């Protein structure tokens, strides 16, 4: 247990803009049994707790509120087993995502979950937030990778739902209660993950486009020509792309000319040799039909990694842009281009020096918007304006980062009253004393 000055600043907040504070104490259990005992005591004494994973969350769910004890999963790490025949992995919740990715590759297997925070976020946090990332277009969100899990309830009860079977319709699928519930219904302690065969060839390209409609047409055509091998379609508006290149002085644009839109494409194939021909001919067709303006294919792993560094440059931007509204938005693909134009026009009209950087996982209907003025300002009115615009366009106020505390008041813009009522019923049934991540989500 860490108390007083031993509670380091890293436990005061997550990566979001939620205002943090020192928790009353930090408890770092080493086992499910210890965590269960801690929760039973907190339940008995009506002590509120906040659950902390890798603290990379962007919705403020892991940021302590005054009087809360933080429960960190950082000592519950490690891989219990990797089973190559069934292609499953069992891991403790506090294991960093990247450790799991590397371990799968060592067994010639592949964990299809990846995001910029891979080195710091925990698999428990990924499951609790139902994280998305760059593989969703092919493999779905974290939910679709989880076969089973173990969780500790608010009163200390341990729920063992460590299913390893693909098919199991024996009663309610209880793991779904915990996936994406952002630590409000239970503390995830172990997970069973479904792995995939390791692809034998990887192909990465960076492409330039002059208009949004051509980007969408290219997406649809590549889905047909590359089928399930299309594992990444990451769109960047020009100002995001150039801002990242300005920030990372060791990166240069791989394309000779400037474009209105940039797309990072990833294609994976189960055949080592035929893949590159298939990828090149799909790109060539788009260039020939003038749907795409330019494309460059990475010639080495290093080059591909540099392309991805441009896409992942958001991590550095978050640290240097000053106060900003950081939104992840889900909208029908057909509306994203218009939404982006209207969003930029309205915010620039209402705020001096406003800059809106846009990028995202277009194949999953999901874009991220960073809106900032470059000086100290209250971002809440900007958040509110964006949230209401999402409601106006019929989208979801969060595609993957979750609700946490930052989006709680906007939940009715994306969920019906009956859905929110049922969420409250579940919460009060599973945590009747409201001690587990109170005030988050609902
Ligand atoms: C640079 C960067 C890039 C990112 N890219 C993406 C992206 O592409 N896609 C995406 O979806 N997200 C992204 N994120 C957001 C973040 O990384 C994810 O939400 C991640 O899943 C959070 O994991 P964590 O371990 O850091 O959780 P934390 O931040 O510690 O916690 C997040 C929430 O989950 C709860 N929680 C944590 N662990 C547990 C547990 N074991 N049991 C129950 N509840 C728990 C917390 O209480 C909190 O409510 C990004 C963040 C950064 C900083």
C-alpha cells in the first residue's frame, strides 16, 4: 500500500484532460485473492475506489476523485499460458499490451489488437474500455477477441468466467457485462484471448487523395480486391499529417507532393510471395482510374514503421498542443466528409486561432478530432459544441475511448432513456453501495 508522499504523481490522473488529485491511498494487489479481500473490506466500509490500469485512458475513468482509494493492477502481470492448438492466450489484467503482442509472435501467432499506447496500456484496461485501434476493420474491437475472463465484484466476489471455447451458449454470456463497462461493474483480473495465425507477409503503403469521395471509393474497392487481407485503412486530413511532421523532426513525408487527404494502408497475406503482387496491382488500378493521386509502398520494415509513426504521431501531439478537445467520433462513412467540413467551419467561426486536426480509422466509421487554440482556455464549451454536432449527425459520442467522466453528461445524445435506465439497474444490482468507479459512465 502506498500512502501520503509515497503516492507518486502518476496515480493522480490518466492521459485525459480530467482534473486529478492524489488518491487517499494506492493499493497494488498481487493476486485475485488479495484484490477480493480488498474489495470486501471497501464494500463493508462503503469506501469508494478507482480502478487503474496503464492510465492511458482518454475519458478520465481512471482519474481519482477526492476520497477515493486507487486500486492499481500494475503488479498483477504476466502470461499464464499460450495454447498453440486452440490459439488462445491467458494473461493477467495488468500485463502491458505490447508484452502480449510480442509473446504471441514468438509462438508464430498474432494478437490482433494494436493502438498507439501499446507499451503502457494494460490488457485489463483494453478489455474494460473495449478498445478499438488499428486492426478493427479486419478483426473487430477488443470484445471480439475475448473468449473469457475473471473479475472481482464490488463486494469481493470472484466471478470465474474463464471460457476458452469459441461456441458456448450455456446461459448468459457474463463476460460481456465487464467488457466496455469501464470498471463500473467489476475489476477484471484475468482474460482469455483468441489469437490468430501470424500473417506471412505485410505490405504497407501511404497514399495521397484530393477529395473525400475518392477516399471512400478506394476503401470500398480495396475491400473487394484485398478481401480480409485489408487490415488497416487509416485516414489523415492534411493538417494532421503536416502537424505531425513538423513535430517529429526526424520524419519526412514519403510522398513528394502535398495532398488534401493521406491514407495509411496495411495489407496482410497468408502467402509469403503472392501478396506483394496483389497489393501492387490493387493500388495500380486505383492510380490508373485516377481515384488516387499518388502512392508509395514501404520497401522495408523500417519504412513501414516510419509510415506508422506519422499515423501514431498523436501521442506526441497530445503533449505539445496545449489544452485541447480530444474527441473520438463514430458516424456513417457517407457523412464523415461533410461532418468534418462543418465542424471545422463552425469552430473556426466561433474561436480565434482554432485549429482542428482530424484523423482516424475510416474503415470502422471512426475519426478522431483534436481542436485547440494554442493558448490556455476552457475546452468544455468546445467539447459541448462537438458533442451536440455528433448528435445532430446521428453519430456516437465515443467510438472507442469510452464515456468515463468526460462524456457522461452527453450520454443521452447517443443512448436512449430506456438503455440508460437499464445501465443504472445493472449498476445498482452489481454494486449496490456504489463504491466501484462511482460517477463514471452513468
Ligand atoms: C497515444 C494514445 C493512443 C491511443 N489510441 C487508442 C486507440 O487507437 N483506440 C482506443 O480504443 N483507445 C486508444 N487510446 C486510449 C487508451 O489507450 C485505451 O482506452 C486503453 O484501452 C486504456 O487502457 P489502460 O490500461 O491504460 O486503462 P486505464 O487508463 O488505466 O483505465 C481506463 C478505464 O478502464 C478502467 N480499468 C482499467 N483497468 C481495469 C481492470 N483491470 N478492470 C476493470 N476496469 C479497469 C479504469 O477504471 C478506467 O475507467 C489511446 C491512448 C493514447 C494515450
